[in-house]
């Protein structure tokens, strides 16, 4: 198959491109950075350098492709993150329609069933809606859980105050996933004939915040590590004091609140994966400890 992978050589796109090449597919990787071309070609893929907001560029890159893996690179600096998602989502939709691509695997997120109250994830909800308007295109929305590597954001806090803290915690359940497990699911979907639109949740493990802190704590030699639950106001204030713009902090607070309330995982609980991914939290904890 001829497959286009977006996301350059990111945490998910790189292992995805590697596996597709190993399986004999012809792979083109889109990147906005010319300096990535050599590394992309070293994987055995073709580099297409351009912007995801350039529909004409996408059309030329998508033409004759059998499948496209479409993701939206996060941008936490723009005042309106949902507009960022919609802009690239519309660019994808236009390019898919004009190029005639018939199979799309879109990286979405748990919580994308909600149209508000989830911070940045509202953008994924909007892109799902944009892509679902396309006719005669088979689309899988991969709703991925909380990416393990986001736990690295707590390293400084653990070192400075000795605990993890956010406006979710305690017994709040977190659905977690490894990038490699998302890549494996994407390969399965790309290689599986589908004629309609579907949602597939991708998860590697599930733990409460307390359990997560304990597992990470054991790995770093702090078995009594705790995960404190802040109020939304405390979380907003802490993020702003670190220099985060008010509008960006508000999105993170909203996301955390949706984890705390359980709203983010409501649809996930109804449509859990048939099989969980291979990488468990204990496996990631070893990487976490090595980088701590």
C-alpha cells in the first residue's frame, strides 16, 4: 500500500512509519521541517516537506495514496486552540476529498465524544465532526488515552515539593497509553478493509492517580509518593505563576476537571478496547526513572 503519515518523526508517527516500512508498504512522511528529510529517508520512507494548513500541498502528497494517517500537531500557544484544530481539520478534509483518498486513520482522543468542557480535546471532537462529513471515505478515529510521556511534566514538581499534584488525583481513574501501542493500532486499522466510519479506543493501562503515583514512586525510590488533588483555582494559579498564559492554563484546568468528574472517560467505559496495548505503566515507570 501507499501510505501517507503526518506528524513528522513524532512519538507516534516515527514508530508507525517504521512498522509500515518494515511490512513492505510505501511510506511518505509529512514534516514541516526540511532538516527532518534525511532522518525520514533513513527510515526507508519518502519525505514531503510542507505545511498541514496548505491544502494544495496535501492534495499533491495524498494523490494516489491508499491510506492517510492524520494527526493534529498540538499548539498550546495560540489563543484559540480549537480554531487551530479546525483549521488543520478542514485542510485535511479538503485534501482528502480532492485527492480521492478512500482510507483515513485519524488520531483523536478519549473524551472526544464531548463538544465542550474538555479543554484542548474539544479540538479532537471538532475534527472528528469535520471528517465525518466526508462521503465515500472510510475513517477510523483512534481515541487515544493519556499518553504516558505526559507524566514527565511532573518531574520538577516531584523534585521540588515531593509529590504530584493536579486538579485531578486520588481515586480518579486515568486511561493511559504508550505511543508504540497507538502506532500498532494505526497499522492494524490501515491494513484492515473498512468501508464506513468508526471509533476505536486505544489504551495500554488503567490506574487511579494514587496507583500511578505509587508505581512511579517505587521506580524512582520514593515508594510513598502521593498524588494530591488541587482545586481548579489552585491549579489555574499554579500554572499562571509558572508563566503559562491564562487562556492556556484554563484549558489544562478544564481538561483536569473532566478527568476528576469522570466525564472524560464516560464513553470509553462503554466502548473499551477488546485488547489493551502491550506497554504497561510499570514498563513506562522504568523509562521514567531513567530520565528522572
